[in-house]
C-alpha cells in the first residue's frame, strides 16, 4: 500500500466499478464479434476512459487496464488480487439457473426482484421468474417527467420484451463523452459520475445470465465489488493469500472481511407533526426535506472522516442509510457517532438523533447457501434499536441541562407560533423570533428557513450544489446550520442561478433528470430524483390548503393521505428466501426509491395536470404524505396503489396500505396528518378472510380491502354520472336516492351490531326481522327511479345482493363519497 491511502482506495474502487464493464459492451456487439468480456472491458477502458482520468499516473492507467483484463486470471498486482477476491465473494450470491439450458446473455432481460419476493404464509406469484425489465435508461433530459419514460421501472412478461443493448450502450458512451472535462480531474468526482452513469444505464442489465439466474443488475454487482475491493485492499498479505486460495476452490473463509454500518434517524414523527396549525403547511415540506438532507450530510461526514470513496454507500433513503467500510474503521465509529451527537444536541436538543452501529461481515456470509447475511442485517437492526433507546448516552453528562432540562426561560420570552420554541442563544447559534409586517404570527429563524427551503424546492429545483465546508455552527439558526456542522453546505439553484453559485470543488447534482450534460461551463457530477410536487399559483406562490379545498369537486374540503409498504422489514428479512444477498438488498432498496422518489411526482402530475390540487409533502423509503383537494387526493390513493401493484407485478406479498382524512379549510394540518396516520394504522390492522393482514385502505370512516374500495370507487363514479349527466336534457337520478342509501346503510349496520351480540333478547330478534326489510327498501328505491337509469341501478342492485348481500355494508362509504362529489 502506498503512503496515500485515499489514492489507494480510489484506485481500488475504480477497478471494482469497471471490472465487468466489458459485459455491457460485449452484449451490445454480440452479433458482430464474440470475445471474452475481459477483453472488451480492457480495450474500451484503454481507449475511451483511461486517457480522461487526469488524477491517475500513466503507470496507474496501465494497472487499471490490466486489472480489468486479468480479473479472471492470476495477476501479480496487489490491488488486482484484491479485486479478484472481492469479485468471487460478490459472485457467491449467484443462483444457478433452474432449467438445464444456459442463457443467452444478449437476449436475457433482468428479472424483476419485486415479483420474486415471498412472505411466509403467502402464496407465491405464479411464474414469478417470468417478469423482467426493458433495456431502457432511467429518465433524463426534457422527457424526464413524461409518464411513458417511467414505464421502464414496471416489469413486463419476459416473452414480450425486446432488448436493445446496442442503443443502450451508445447512450452510455454518448453520455460519457458529454461529461465536462473537470469531472475527471479528481477521484471523488470521477467515481461519482461513473456511479451515476452506471445507475442510469446499467440498472436494467443482468450481471450474469449464462449459467445463473439473471436477477442481479450489473450496476449493483459492480458497486458491491467496488465496495468489497476497498475493504479487502487493506488485508495483510497473509490474509489476502489465504482468501485467494480458498475462493479459488469455491470456499469462503469464515473470517472478517468488512463492516456493515447502519444509520437511523429518529424523532422524525415528532419533528414533523408536533407543530401548530399556524404556518404548518408552509413549514412541513421544508421540514421533511431537511430530514432527508440531514441524513445525506451524515453520510457525507462519515465517508469523508473515514476517507472512503462514494462506492461504499449501499443505500440512503427515508432517514436510513447503510455503508460498507473496512475493518479498520471500527475503532473510529464511536468517535464519529459522538461528534454527530454533539452537533445534534447543540442544535436540536433531544428532538433529533442519529443512531450509528456496525456489524462484521465474514467471507462465508457472501455464500448463498452457507452464509448468515440475513442474521447480520437482523443483528444490525437490533443494535440500531438498542442505540435509539439509549440515544445521546455518549454525551449526556456534558449536555445534561440541554437534554434533561429545565427548558426555556419562561416569563415573557418571545415564542415561535409554529414550533413553540423560545428565542434563544446556544453557543455561537442565535435563534431569534420575529414577526414580519405582512404576517399575523411570529416565527423563529429555523421555522422561517424551512418555509424558504420548501419554496426553493418548488421554484429553484433544477440543481443541487453540494460544497464541502469547515465544520462549524454559528450565526442565525437555519436548516443549513446543522449541515454546516457536518461539513456540508447545500444550495438549490435554477439554471439562471447555477453559474453564479458554482465554485470549483462543488459537486453539482441534476434534480429530476438523469442527465449529466454540463450546463455551460458548469460540470454536472450526479443526478437525483427529488419527490417534489408543489401546487403553484400564477404569482409563483404555493397554493394554500383553503384554496385547494375551494377548488375541490363538490364538497369544499381538503384531504391528507398517508401510505406505506406493508411488512417492509419482513420483506427484506424473509422475502428473498434463500437468495438473500447484499446486491439484492441494494437492488430492492434502489427500486423502491425509484418508485417513491422518482415516479410518484410523475403520477401526481397525471392526477393533477394543472398543478393546483396536490402537494406532495414527503415521499421516500417506503412511505408518503400528500395533501390536496379531497377528490384528487382520494384519486391519487387509488392510482398509487394501482401502480405499486404493477411495480410488483401483482405479487400478493408486496402490498401497500393507506389512510386518508378529509377536512374543512380551517382544520390544522398537523392534526390532519395525525388522523390520517390513525386511519393508516387501522388499515394495517385489517385481517382478510383468507388470513392475510394489511393491504387495505381507511377512508370515509371505514377500513376495507383494496378490492372492496375499488368496487366503491367504480360505483361512486357511475352514480355521480347518473346524478349529474353530461347531457343536461337526459333523465337524472335524484340526489335524494343517496339519502335512501344512507338510511338503508344504517339499518344494515344496526343489524350487523346485533349479529355480533353474544345473546339476543326477543325484541332484538324482532328488530333483526325488521332490518331484513332493508333489502326490500333497496329494491323499492331503485324501482321508483326513471326508466333511463333503471338498467344501471338494477345492475348495481344485483352486485349488492350477490354473495349473500355482503356488499350491502359498503353502502355507507359509497353514499358518502357520491354525496361529497355532488354537493354544491
């Protein structure tokens, strides 16, 4: 190892990231020439990439090419030997094809992992292995928000897929050629750009397809090998030789290889929702974005302090992150965690905390049949849970008053009307509380900065600029203060502001589009999908909730929708079965992020093309919070569930639950979010007749299976068309019909309550006989309607009375829905 460990690790990450790039080129040229992928990769790297890498010496460029050429051989170069061991360990996740015939790499699509997941006790998806992805890059450029551009993340039957490797490879090469030369000047920026290009173009390419099941993407295999090469590169010579000999024979030593580091941000719910109604709508979007940026800044801090390249990040979303670190990092993690605690305690007291823990991964853990990787992840999760229960114990003695109290000065102190914090000075940080002339409430500097962040996300969201700074917290307390304390400054820019904001050394991230084309003389290093959908008035201001209520259909009300994936922890723990591996976990995490962070704003645009009715407050990891006009929010719920089901190819083990609360224009947002959360929890408590739980929706005061809710949705639209026909001359269904339905629904509910009683009195039996008249009332009510609408209503009656009349219990939410739509 050289005297510069940072340069060594960058080189190790680089050869790991490029070692199988020849597979991509080989498949693109399959019909023209047949050569081993190692030769393709070495040739392409020598001709197209190595000359650009200004930070490498000529000797290291040759080493890079030779490492790629010899990664299935017996090289003398130490880093190349580390690469071979890393590749063998990472390849231990491969599952042999079930059929006897080998696959054709140029014609095999990547299989969809969401379709293959199976929870214990759930039926598997029939022909789960027959779903795959098209060879299409992730959305970028002007068409990034087009719904058709996002169809790539939804699996299709393998038999219907036609692969286009030549076009995909050309797109990759063109994108590489289009990068700004400055990207190649340093190892961090070069690795960041290469990771971004591979994520965009290689996410849909199988890493192996000849003798193995093609269910791991080339992108995820490459970054797993890169991360492991960095860790194995620091092995003592004797250990490296022992791993070489063992893995050559297919044996994986039960010896430590790397650390799996996990981080978990806690206090999210309280931080987001424990605010007053005053200014909540303006503040909440910025608050949720701040939590995501805080997790990002923590990852940046850890990588920088441990001197690790960006390839070590496995996953970061929803306040959780995972890293692969060398064994030598263990002794430093406690100190880093303490420094993170210091920053958060000084800024937020005990409101927010980040738990940081690690477990050791052994060589055998990477073997699909013999490894204990699921147990390692479970152990890490347990340690994070324990750490969250003992948060700040490292700094409690030094910051006892800040964490335990007493809090505040009392008396006539100025207090923020949004978060209720007093004006205060904490060390070098000042948190004033001020009232502006045009406002009715006073706000602290932090809450005001969250409003500004939400505004930036709505208006200046074309680029993110990340700038390393000297870690320090001083001046007015804003959302940037803690990020600066972690050594990072973040700015959002539109295209007009970017040239003025950019400084050499900044990392520029394109937002919403996977296009790294430089903007003028400003290099673009990376891309990121931010889950932003904000309703904007003509004057550029954000549409208020009362305005969204006024412009809703029928009843003037707005709604708050919360949804999340059912059994996510169990899906990751058990869903992969005996195919649990690092790359597959990374693939599932990446795909979920694409759905919730990339695709969801596109779906909102389909439901609300005017951008006046929906406000996506939060979406990431596996859950979302959305507010808007009640009818659009309700429609969004069904569309999200429908598309998530397509995302999982209809897999019964991969489901989504939701809850929605609806309110008048003056109702507090924070309280609406709490009510929607209660409806979501109720939906997650539903038990289906077949024994399944969750997979449900709470709305209009009931919790129903999605299939029942869909039936209500269909008939709500049908009855509304009968009450308000497009042709004003057509016969109409009287709106009073809805009140008859509600009356019948009340009788049905009373009958159900009596039926659940342990003992019935004679008068109760008489009442139940009377309740049975509800069915005849339905028939009578339908018979009295105009002849033109009666055929539709008779079909409605038939569906209600089928299957023993079990749908009669759905009359109440159905009638309420139609009543809300038709109210003037």
